């Protein structure tokens, strides 16, 4: 029997929620082990742990070293780019990121530079000029390390694509994750041949979102949870296509056999797969083969041959 294999390209395991802390209150013990157990049982094959600051990237690498199936990114999220100037010496800060990325590559764990990009929805955290300046600097890191990029774009398609265009000769491919933009935004991103689109629960909220997802070629797509955020909620348009469910309990009544109500986790990437497959009229397992191949092409090129063999075995044509 064929097995559905998935790679969750975005998990924020450094978030306090996976340490059992919610809004500063300890509700249960750290439970990444239980979360991972559910993920592996659900068909998740690998997970990329997201780094969003220098310190968070260090923590992501430490977590990635705990399991052969965990990997990570190194970078600074656009809303946190003030940390470069606040460090006292932005160049030393960049060098620290470079050194960490190099260490992680040598350990076989760092697979991308990021999370980096632009977020104009949350300019109160970091102004646009600072975001743009240090987004550009991440291309230096990616080019130096010959790594793809894990990208964030919110309400900033124009400036984002302008910066990508300026740096396209130094761009080794990547993914614009957690995509929630318009069809026009999507088309602009897809005009960069080595850029993929990451889809999660936030990408599946509205009927309009689903229409955009339908228009993304499957050979340019990846799936993710962005957990503990971006779950598929009962109010989301995509929920009608969900087939897999897990028992859940509130954090105050924590049970390690259940998911925490309201906290997304990697096993639920299967729901993202189900929604996208239903939208496109493709069998889950056939879609999973293509998405797995896409993800290996960008982040795990050393495994591309085996992923391609699986894809050919399925005989699936991109829709």
C-alpha cells in the first residue's frame, strides 16, 4: 500500500506554546516529543524548524539536532529586523548569522536562510525601510552559503518582488511561505522560476483564498502548518474538505494523547494536503508525491532522485 509522505516546511518549535507556556502562564510541561510522535504517525517525513531571530535560529538548530528528521532555517523575520541596529553593530550581527548557518550546514541541519522578507501588516514592530535594508542583506547570507531562502511576504508584494528582482542573480531558489495574497500577487511571485509558494491554514480561510490556491500550479507549491499558528479553523472555507481529525483538549486540561485546542501542530499538515487536493481534484497521495518532490528540489536536493522515482511511480501530471 502506498504511503502518503509529507514535509512540513514551517514549524515554530521555538515558540513558548511548545514549552507549555501560553501568554506567560505555564499550562503543561514541554511536549515537543508527543507532538513529533503524532506528526510521524500522520505521515510527516521531515520538518523544517523556523528561525526568526539570531537567538531563535540558535534554538532552532539545537532542536533540529535532537532528531534526524528535523532541520532548520537561520535568519531574521522582517518584524524583528530592529535587532540588527539594536545589536550595536549590524555587520557583526550578520556575521553571527553567517557563522551559525555555516555551523548548521556542517551538521547537516540548516537548509535555508530565513525567515526573512517584508511584512507591511505589522509596521508597528519594524518600519519598512529597516525591513527592506535587512531583507536585502539576507541575500548576502544565502549567496555566501549557497542556500535557498525561506521567505515571508505580507501586504508588500511590490517591494518584495523589486528586491527579489534586484537580487535574482544571487537567489538560489526558495519559498514564499504562508501565502495569503491575491491572484495578482501570486502571479508576480511565480514569475520567478525558482520561487515556490507555501500554503497553510491561513491560505485557506476564504473562498477567495481557495480560488487563488486552485490557480497555483502543484509543481510550484509546498505545504506547511506554520504551527503553533495558522491552523484550519472551523470558520475557514477550506474546513469542508478536511478528512483527518485528532482528539483535542483545552490547554488547561492537557492530555499528551490529544492536540491542544487552538494550537496548531505538524500532524495537521495532513489537513492542508487534503484541502488543497480537494480544491484541485487530485488524490491526496498523488498530490503528496509532487509536493514532496518540490520540497526536496529546493531544500533536500541530495534526496531528489528518490523523490523523483516516487513521483514517476505515481504517474502524476501537474495541474
